[in-house]
């Protein structure tokens, strides 16, 4: 995989669009070894962020990038911008592809979050050769497609392409435990620690505890022995027989008890019938005969005439209905006459003329036609007036006159027309004044003149800004010169004090040296006499060890230990005083030197700033010259003078704006007056039609048709037309006479027939006829009393026969209470036997259940032990609470593989060393020095040798991660800042050799200045005063 081009926009401090074309850029065609340089914070690492953003939508610093994270933490999107984009074009054996990531910030236009920002991401992977988009928008699909094309996931890609040589340099010199942590971070082997911890937790905290809980649930204490089982089965057989005997005795007594109880119940039933039920029936029968039998008899006599009586009732009701109908029609006829009179009065009041039954309809139609014509005419002129008002409102808004707006709202249209004429005249006068001031005739193209004025005003403002910047830089330069002169004067003024302090230090050092020599001389001169005073008989000499002391008895009147000590203390005090004096003098010298050095440092800083200011001055002067030529200005003065030019041009532009507005206002006032004048004519006509309409029809015109239609409808409505009732009145009178004749004839015939059955009148016969429901109820009650008597007689007969049979069968002399007592004894014995049998059976059943459950649990434990055997073996072999065991084992293998992979690279870089992994618990890493055939600790390597080994480790890890994927682009992050010049030279030579032999594109990320001279192809990043950075490709 080779990166061909990187394009991005507004990422971190790199504002705007940037492109790094490794394929077509001239600098990269001459050399594939390049440096990414710049100060800290300039954006060197941002270029790497762009690559991982485009390919994997994440960065090493932020991790997975999404809109929620960016809204919460910020970052990536450059300040004060709305769009960010990262794009990488890369090639693989399968073709050329382009990966793209972009971020856009939009403003929410509606909803509760209106006015807030929202972030939207876009993702894309395209086949450049075939110009086809392989996946887009869906993040997961795009990532899978990119991984498929490159052959590496994010973690593998970072380890294969972004090599942190500094991490490996620290790894080489670290102690064993520190090395383990670094190895985890560099190679990602922390997974083995997690696996060891997981294996330990799975077994000890999970599966082992589950098995132990199963084992604890085994209940072997509750199982019965075989002897207990046999004994229980014997007891059950014996008590089963006792239970059957008790049951047989209880059942025999139950039969006798049931017989005696039944005899008692029958006697009670017979007594209840004789004493209660039979008297009750007799009383109910007598009541029925007294209350209902006569009525039933009369009903049955008249029942043969029920059809004639029903017909009589119908005819009687017909007569009543005909009489009611006649009364109703008479009332409605009278109301219709009243309504008709009122209706004709309403029509006359509406039309304003007298009307009759014959002229009412035509008079209404004429009135409606007249009023409708007035309404139509008024609507037409109202529409014309409204159209004129709309045109007037349109042009009135363009005039911007508050006075006219106020008059218009008050509907003072005449005053509004007069005021508009005065305003038009005033705008004409003002236009003439402005045109006369600048000699603009009425044919001048004002918009073009305004555009020219605006362009000149903007150019003058730019010129003013550049001149002001020029003056500011010039003042800074003058200030720098003044400050440099002050610092140089300070240095010159400080030179005598510096010379005096240096001379004082020299003299103080000499005095200290003299005091020290005096002290040594005194000690040497007094050492022999002092030692003689320390000789003791029979003790060895402290100097030579001899037991013979010939000088012991020699006299030395001049030496005194007290004088010796006093003199020695005096010399020591003099020496210490002179040392303190020297220290004070040296401190004063340092203070004086600090003043001089501070002044010199200030001068250097001022000189750099002055150079920078001079560099800034050149483009400003060029810009001033450009604007001078463009504006055709012969001589440029100070910024204040240019500010006056700008103000004059601004005033000219403002007058142009005013003139254009006045011209537009004048046109608007003319159109407004024209439409208002025409509209007022229609308004006058509308007023006239409205007055006439108010006179004819004062109500709202919209009610005219409805009111006329209602009156016309009433003219033909029955309730307002008495003549429509006359046929009904005649017909009703005839019907009443016919109905009365039929009724009288039926009445005479029925009275004759009823008299033969003992009824004096029809009414008497009708009163004897019961209703169908009442008659049915009385018949049913009579039948119930008959059935009840038969039932009581049958019941008494059956009970008498049953009791006689039971008395003959009863052969027991025991009473009911004695039988119940003996039965309870049998029942208690039976219950006791059954309880004991149930207890023994339950014990046997529980024993079988416990045996089966224990067998099941033992099998389950065995199954769990077999199922979790692999986790037990893993926990015993690899697991521990902190995961160290498996991690250490995996790290040994990883380190060995890494060493082998690094050695394959190291032999290309240097054939002297071979990296050896540590053996056992060794603290240090080792290398084999082939020149001397000896084993050396890596801590003994020089800086250049350490760089070679650490670079080999980084390349080795890249090879391990990429496996079968060929990586043709590498970025080495830092690692050069601590190298001395010679070692840096070795390191750069090594990288040049690596690039030449592998044809890889190698980028070195560093802020080391020496790289600028050795590696000519560079991506330079510079921080600007605005906080943004700019990028430049040189080579």
C-alpha cells in the first residue's frame, strides 16, 4: 500500500485547502525521503490525523470520531469554519482508490433547536481507475470496504505505517517491568493479559464456584438404609390390614345409622305435611274461591261476545278520532288565515307598496331585481376602487413616507393625495440640488457611478489600512533601534563594573590561596613536635609503630599544644573569612555578568524582531504601490490624510445613494398620485350606490335573496294558505257522519244479543270481560292449587309405605348417638392407620427421589467438570488474578518474534549487531557484537547504535503487523531531538540507505533544525500570529 496524495481542508490549525501530491509534486519525484518540520503546535501531527481520518474515521489522539464526540469536545474543525475534509488517494496491487471523510456544520432552521448548530459526517471510498464509488454515507460499509482494499485494520495500519522510534528507544533501556508495559503498548499484547485474567475469572469466579455449589447441594445424610426400607414395607402391609378391618366395621354401622336417620326424617316429613303444608293449601284454596271464582264465571259467560265487543270498541274509537280531526282542521284553518294577513303585511313593508294575494309574488320579484342591480353596480365600482387602493398601497410602501402612511390608514384620501404632490415637488428640488453639487445631469447612469464610487471608496480604505500598517511597522523599527541603543549603552555602562568585579574575584582567589598555603605550612612545621607529645611508654609510635621512643625524653620548650590549637584556629578562621569574601565577590560578578548577558539577549531578540519587521515591510510597501497606481495618486501622505480622502468618497457615495433613493421615491410618488386620483372617482360612485342601497334595503345585502326566497316560499306554504284546508274540511265532515252511523247500528244489535245472557247493557258486559293476561293468570293459579293437592296426597302415601318398610328391616337396638360414637371410633382408628402408612410411604418415596436427585446431581457435576475442564486447565496453566502469567508467556514469544523480525532489518542497517531477547528474569536487553563476538547490554550502546537498533525494532513491528501486505509509505515520529550531530548524521544516513534499498516513501516528523540542511525535501509548517498555520512544500 502506497499513499499517492493527501488533500484536506480546515483541519485543526491548518485553515483552507491543502494538497500533498507525493506522485506529481516535483519535490517528491526527486526524493522519497522527506521531513515534516515545524515548531510545536504548528500541525505536524495533523497531517497524520488527516490520513487516519480519511481511511479509518479516527485519530490517535481522539479515537473514534463521531458527531456526538465533536460536539462535546470540539477539535478537528478549524475555528470559524463550517466545512472540514480529509481525502487520501492510495494504490495497492488491486488498483488505485480514493478515501474521503468530510464534516459540515449547519444551522438548524426550525424546531426547538432553531439557531443551534448540527454536525453531519460523510464517508466515501471510490475506485479511481474505473471512476466508481464503491461505498458511501454508511460508515460501517465504507470502513469494511477500505479494510478489504488495504488489508489492514486501524490498529495494524497505525503500527505498520506510523513508527514511533522514540518508544522503542525507551523500550531498549527500560527495566523488565517497565519494558513489559512498553511492549504491551507498542505491540498491543495487552490482549494476553486480558485473556489470562478472563481465564482465571471464568474458572475461579464462575465455573469452579458453580461446581462447588452443586457439590454442596448433595444430601447423602437423608438416604434410608436397605434394612429401613424393608421394615417400612412390613409396617405398611400390617397396617393396611388393620385399616381394611376398621373400614368394614365403620361401613356396617353407617348402614344402620342411615336407616334410623331416614326413619326419623320420614316421621318429621309426615308431621310437617299434616301440620303445615296441608293447612296452607286448604287456606289458599278457600281464598281463591272467594276472590276469583265469581269473576271467572262472569268472564266465561261473556267470552262468546268478545269479537263483537272488540269491534264495538274500534268503532267507538273511530268516532272519537273523526271528531278530533275535525277540531284540528278548524284550528289550522283559522291560523292559516291569520298567517296570510301577516305575510302580505311583511311583503308590503319590504317592497314599500301595497300587495294582494295576486300581486305579492310579482312585487317581490321586481323589488329583488332592483336591489340586486344596485348591489352589482356597487360591487363593480368597489372592485375598481380596491384595485386602485392596492396599486396605491404598493407605491405608497415604496415612498417610505410616514406622513402618507398615517393619512392612508385614517382613510383621509384627499389629504393623502395633496400631501403626495407636495412630497413629489420636494424630492424634485432635492434631486436638483444634489445633481448641481456634483454636476450630474438627468441622463447620468447613477448605478454605474455608484459602483465606481464604491470601488474607489473600498480601494482607498485598503490603501489607508496598508499605509497605517506601514507606519506601524516603521514605528516598530524605530522603537527597535531605540531599544538596541539603550541596551548597548547599558552594556558599555556596565563594562567598568564588570572589570572591577573580575579584578576583585581574582584578588579574592589569591587571598584564599595564600590563606590555604599558610594553613598547610603551619601544619607541616608543627606536625613533628605535636607527635612527640603523643608518645607513650610501652605503646607503639602512631607514625612508625616502633616501641622504642628515643625522642620521648628530648625537651622542646617551644612547642605548646594550646598555642598550636589557637594558631591553627586563627589560620582556619582567616581562611574561612577569605572564602566567604570570595563567594560574595563571585556573586557580585555573576550579578554584573547577568546584566550584560540579559542586555545581549535582549539585543539578539530585538534584532530578530527587527529583521522580521523589515520582512513584513516589503509586501506592505508593494501593496501601497499597487493601490497608488490603481487609484492614480501622484503622492501619498500620511494615513490621516488618506482617511480624509476616504471620508470624502464616503460622503459622495452617500449622496449618490440618496439621489438614487430620491429618484425612486419621486417615481413612486408619481405613480401613487396617479392611482389615487383615479381611484377616488370610483370611491365617489361607490358612496352614491351605497346611499341608494341603504334607502332601498337597509339590511346587509347578503340577506336579500334569503329573505325574498323565504317570503316566496311562505306564499305557497299550506300554513299561510287557508284555501288549501277547505277540501280537507269537507272530507272530514263526511267521514264523521259515516262513522257515527256504523257505530249506532252496531250498538243496537249488540245490546239485544247481550240481554239474552243476563247483561243489561254493553258497558256491563265489557266490565265483566277480563283482560287476556289476568284471565290466563287466574286459570294458571287454579290449576296450581289442584296440582298441589294431588302432590301432597301422593307424597303422604309414599312416605307411609317407605317408613313401614324401613321399620321391618331395622334389626338394631342401638340408638343413633351410640351408632355415631362407635363410627367415630372406627374412623379415628382408620385415620391413625392411614397417617402412619402415609408417613412410611412418603419416607420411601422421598428416599427414592433423593437417590434419583443425588444421582442426577453427581452426573451433572461430572458433566460440568468435563465441560469446564478446558477452563480449569487454562486457569491452572495460564490464568491468575492480574493476568501476569499468560501475559509474560505471550510477551516472551512476542519479544522473540519481534527480535527475529528486527534482526532481519538490523542486518540491512548494520552487520555488527544482533538483537538478543532476555533470558529468564534478566533485567536488560542484550545485543551480540559480532566484531568482538561478545554479548553486550543495550545500555552500553552509543546514541547512534541505539537509534539503529530501535529503528530496526520499529521496522520489525511494521513487518509483523503488515504480514503479507506490502507497505510502501512510512512515517517516523520524532526520536531525533536528543541525538548529537554525529549520531544524527548516522541516523539520517541509515534512513537514506533504507529508502534507497526499499524504494519506500519515508516521512520524518521532527522539529530538529539540522534536518533542513540534510533533507532538502520538506513539508514546512509555520505558525501565524492569527493562531492558524501555513504549509509549504520545498525541495
